């Protein structure tokens, strides 16, 4: 805020009001001139509405970002579940592959067993047929092996017994062969039964694996759908977040335009009033030199630690580059012209630190500093003016249209309303 505006107010208000500084509320001037002049630098309804909308959009954006983070966490959890289910599916498919190999081998064993059984049964039948022929020959034909012939033609009891024993031996031999073939058939049948049981178990396992596979595949499909839903929800939330950001940007632009308009109006008022005054004025600010607001007086113990990675000396070094450049009402160029609040605003913006665009709003940014703890880079707020402490008891500032940007005035050139540390 330029000193001429303050001087114009001072010509109307009492000297007591001057020494205590213009009435400042919140972030803009709201002083009234009782003689009938209009309010200068007061917030317009449009600015208030924009600030309200911007604040609401900022809260909505914060909430939406939290929602997006939550959705991304859920999406990642779902992706992990899909990965685990896929691994389980791979295990099932590998087990099915081995099971199919076992089933193929078991089927081959069953087929071989069926062949063995057929061969054993055929051999048994052959022996049975041969035995029947021998029995028929011995008991029905008149051969010497006939049992009756053996009895009738025997030369004695011993000969008869020998003949009967021979016939009996033949029968026993046939019976033993038949029993062995029968046992072989039964053994092959038992093996076949066991193979059938094994095959039943394998096919039951195959059915179980197929069911597990179907269940896991269905779960993966459901998880993939859920993952896609999260992706859609995230995209929608991101679009909403972008909309909120656009609102913040648009409302911020409105606020800046309103502030610039207020600054221009204040500048016009100051120029109009300063042209009617002939007394001299040494630059930005007002109030009795050497005075310090009680909250910032020496001994207050306020000395906050650094809150950023930027040093105050770096801020001062950067600000010093622009000494001698012009002072322009409402200007925003450190090279082509800037006013007091614009100077501080642009210097700190170079370091990525956001600040207000009008002087008295600086009383509420950063952290409070007691006068005896003031350091280079701290912001000093005066009635209607703001500057940067350069060290050595002086300030660097956009002083006035006559002086431009300077670094030669005492930090106590006017009443100090606040000292704030932003780095």
C-alpha cells in the first residue's frame, strides 16, 4: 500500500488515529473516512463470494483427494487378491496337468490288465477244453487208459491199483492246471478291480480340481470387474478433483482481480488527495518512528525456527538485485515496477512461497517474531506498508514513486505493527 493513500487518510483522521495506524481487519483495509468519502480497499461482495467458493472448493478438493487415495488403496488390494488367485489357479492347473498324466498312465494299465485278463481267460478255456477231451477219452472210449479197461484187464490187484492211480494222476494234474489258470484269472481280475478303484479316485480328483478351477476363475473375473469399477471411480473422482481445482483457479483469479481493482482505487484516491497537499513525505508507511506493537516488542521471546529450506539471507540477496527499479501502483514486475506488497509478494514467490498481495494481510502469514529476534528475510508490516528486513537495522522495500526500490531506511522508520517469519 502506497504512503500517499495513508497520507490522504491522515489528512481527514485525527493524529491519534494515524499513530495507531489505519483500521485493518482480516486481510484488507476497512477504514472509513467519516467526512463522507467512500470505503477504500474494502472487500466487495464479489470478492467475498469468490473467497467462499474458493474455500469450499479447496475443502472439497482435499476430501476428493482423500477419497482417491482410499480408492487407490482398495484397487491395489484387489490387484493383490487377483495376483494371489492367479497363483492359486496356476497351482490347480499344474496339479490337473500331473493328474491327467496319472490318468493316462492308469488308463494304459487298465487296458493292459484287460488284455492280460483276456489272455488268462483264454488260456483257462483252452485247458478246460483239453481236460474235457481227456476225461471224455478216458471215460467214454475203449482205450487202454479207460478206467473200466484198467480194472477189467488188470493182471492183479497191484496192476489194477497202478492203472487206477495213473488215471487219477492224470485227473489231478488237469485239476491242478485248471486251479492255477483259475487263480491267474482271479489275480488279474483283482488287479483290474484295484485299477478301476484307482481310476475312480483319479477322476474324482479331476472333478474336484475342475470345480476349484471354476471357482477361482469366477473369483478372478469378479475381482477384475471390481478393479475396473475402482478405476472408473478413480477416474470420476479425478475429474471432480480437476473441476474443484478449476474452481479454485477461477475464484483465485477473481479475488486477484478484485484486489487489483481495490488497489487501483486506493491508488487513485491517494493520488487525488496527495495532489492537494504541499508538505513532504519520505516514503511508504505511517506512524511514529520507533514505535513497536506490544505483541512484537523486544523481550517477547518469539523466535520461531526455520520452517522451509530457504534462508532469510537468500531472500535478502535476491531482493537486493532490484534496488533502484521503479515503484508502480499495483505493479507486479520487480524490474519494470511494483508496489510495496507486490515487491514482497514477488520476492517470496521466487522461492515458491505463497503470500498475500496487499500489505496488511502480511500480519497473519508466517510466524510472529519479537523485535530483538528479527533476522534478515523477516517481513516487517507498518501502517499501510510492508517491507523485508535486510539486516544491519535497515529494510529493503518498494518505498515510493519518488524513491523506487530502496534499501537505506531504518527498520524503525515507522510504527511496526508486525514482524513475521516466512522461511
